[in-house]
C-alpha cells in the first residue's frame, strides 16, 4: 500500500522567516492523522502549502488517490485544481457563505465535480437540468449523513455554532475528497459538541473511506481519534508516532510544557 | 471599430443638440404641451416626469449593474465601464449602418446590430479585465483604480482617433408605434421599449445569479474568494464572467440610449458612467437590487428637479442628493455596513 499523500522536504519561507522547515509527512489510505504543535508552529501554513494557497519554497507534495503508485505532484496547482483532485479542507474560523442557505453552501461544493459550463447554465438544456436535480439530491444526502437535514433551507448564518462547524465539513465532503484536512474542527465547541464531532469524523472514515488529517489543540480529541500524530514546533517536525509514543516523548513534552526544572532535593 | 464611416448628416443639426446630449437627456422637450387627455394638467405633467425619470433610471440601472457586480466581486470601481457602454453604442451604429446599406429589414437590423454590440462589448470587457486588472489582483487597491482610470482614457481616445470627435447621428432603432392613445405623450413608445428591455434584462440577470451554477459561484466568490477557490471554483473565470455580463448590460443600455437620443460621441460614456456610478453608490455598492433602486431614485430625482425647479441645476441636484444620502447612510440605501473581518 502506497501513501495517498506524501510530503517530502517541504520548506516554506516568508522573507527571512522559515515557517516550515524541511518537513516530511505521509498519510495512508483510511488513516486519521493529527498534526499538533504550539501556536505559531506552522500547522496552518502547512495546510495552505498543500492546498495550493501557498506554493512551497522547496520540496514536493505528491498525491496518489488510489494508492496504486501513480503519483502526481501538486505543488504548483491553484487551490481550485487541488480541490478537483480530491483534497478538501476547512478553516480554523468559520468561513461559510453566510448569506446563502445551508443547501446552497453544500451545492457550491458539489459544483466542483460537475461539468456543465457557463453556456449550459444560461441555456439550460435537459442535461443541465438533470445535473442540477442530481446536485440537489446529492447535497441533501450529505446533509442527512452529517445530521443537518433539518436546516436545509435556513441561512447558514442562523445556524447554531456546532451546526455551522459541521456544515463546513459537509461542504468540504461535497467536493468528493479522498483526503479531508480539518483545521481545528473542535475550536470553540462545548464538550458535547466535541463528542459529536469525534463520532462524525470516525463515521466519515469508516463509512465513506475518507482519510483525515487534522490540526487540533483539544488533546483528548486528538488522542482518541488519531492513529498517528505528527508534532511540529518552529516549522520543524519534533516527533511522530502513535498517541502513546507522543504522550511519552520528552521532546514533545518540552515543547508543550517548557523546559522541566531539575528538582534538586 | 475597424472601419471608419463618414456621415453625410448636416453638422449644424448635430451641434444644436449637443447640450441635450451632454446630460443624456431622456426627458422629452415637449413638456407642458397642454392636456390632450382631459386629465388634470398637473397630474399629466407629473406623470410625464414620473415616466421620464423611470426611463432615465432604467438606463442608469443597466450601466450601474456592471459597476456593482464588479465591485461586489473584486472590490474595484471599474472606471472604464462607461467606455464599454460607449463602445456598445458605436458598434451598434456601425453594424446597423452597414446592414441598412445592404437593404436589410429594420427588425433584422435591430436584432443583428444589438447582438453585435453586445458581443463586441463583452469581448472588450473580457480583454480589459485580463490586461488592466488581472495582473494587479494582489496589488494595492489604488493601483487597480489608477489602472481603471487609465483604461477609461485609453478607450475614449482610441475611439476618438479611430472614429471621430464629432457627434454622430444614430438611427432610431426603436420604432415609434401607436399604443395607449391618447396618453402616448405621457409614456412614449421608445420609453416603453426601454422599460420593457430593462425589466427583461433584470429578470434574466436575477435568474442567472440566483439559480444557476455560475451565479452561485459568483455569490460565493464575492463573499470569500479563497474559500470559493478551495471548493473547486475557478475564481479567475468567475471574474471574467462578471465582466462579460456587466459589459453586456452596459452595451444594451448604450444602444437604447443612443437610439433614443439620436446621436453618439466618444465622450458619452463618461457622464453616463459617472451617473451610473453615483446610482450604484446611492443604492449600496456591491448590491444588485441596490443598484437598480439607486438608479431609479437618481432618475426620478433628476426628472422631478428638472421638471419642477430648473433644468440648469440637474446635475447639482443629483449630486447634492448623493451627498445627503451618504451623510445619513454611508453604505447606501440597501448597503450593509460590514464589520471588518479579523
């Protein structure tokens, strides 16, 4: 089995600041992997580099959706093309299209994988209409799976916080990703909402076969969800392994809690 | 604008109408002609002003849509938009003259000239965006604004050199027909055609934006470009389409007004563009219903002030009104004051 996402020696400089320093990372099919690290460690920058918002200064990003060894380098692709190849992401802050309905938000995601062009949209041949109906149906199914079906025609901005967060995941799912990148999905959630999120992410992996890479500060969620964890600090990888490995890794503990003062008794 | 056409028209006739042209007059000169309908004279006069303002407002709206749509998506005031409208009128004139020369029936001339004008204007709008704005997408906003002003001057002077600085007579493409007698002088048939065309364009545009895939993509892009592109939307293409659609409505406005006034000139886009821009700001720039409402309000303001007070101060009233609205509602009539995203 080949990894579906492979990042090799990635470096990202902003002027004199090295935000990501020679980072390696891979994700296998069906894995849930977490990327953790103190604030400002370069985690979101890493997401931006993979999804085409930034072009890494050096290094390679390869994808291989089927895991059959046919790798494609996606470093220089624009975000919309990266999305079309099956990488979807959410942001730390909520970035829904607030003045659109819940259904429309999801439909926008679906459009990424449909083909009707501008002329088709204007002249609306039968195939365009059939496609539109299909998209509505597909969007509704996704909302049902994520438990948002009752909000279909609400404006996104009127949803409760936890539901808005889940809608972001639903919208990302609509682009039919093989890998979902979640940037602090549990930020601002109460414990009950976090539990539901935990279940939702597991369900997406188990039922939909989507691999997941998440950035998260809620350690309880990270430890319970992820199979492997990468720890970064100052753009460098300082640890990787199973949750147990990470918990007992002295370098990681140091980065998180600061230098331990030798107690001299 | 590849070939130059010489007109035989009497030049003094053109000069006479210059002042009329300057303010893109849509008001008829035959006000207070005396009641022919048995209606109260005052009411009749009011109705004339009302429909005159409505017609004028619809033309503003066709142009203002382009300003507001482009602003809604890339937050740029496209100052060259008025020039697109002027180019639409010129194209229609050239094509209709040639077709008439070949003895085509009037209806065919109108349809073909209209289509040619729209297509030609759209290609200008598309190219303009690619040349003048796309390279400046991530530059400071002031750079794009200056680029827009440069584009406007460039297009004006290009048409001036390629065509002429004279006023050119424009054939009346809108036929005068009988309807609604004896009230026809309250709402004339060309005014009716302008109103109907505007309403049809608005309905089509609303449909495009509300219900089609590209419309959803446009709305998504205007709210959050990065998120839209991460959902697979090709933002560059959405921006191009916005320019093309805005150019199409401007070209339609250009043909209607040129045909109604009866003459055109390379400078016609400037005043019309400024007025439409005012209308878009008045309604709340970035909002499509706002642009339409702002245009109608501006059209009526001008019409009533001109009719009841003085036609000399028409522009003064229009801009005074803008200042007042902006003092009390800085974001325009329908604009929402937006909290800055952190």
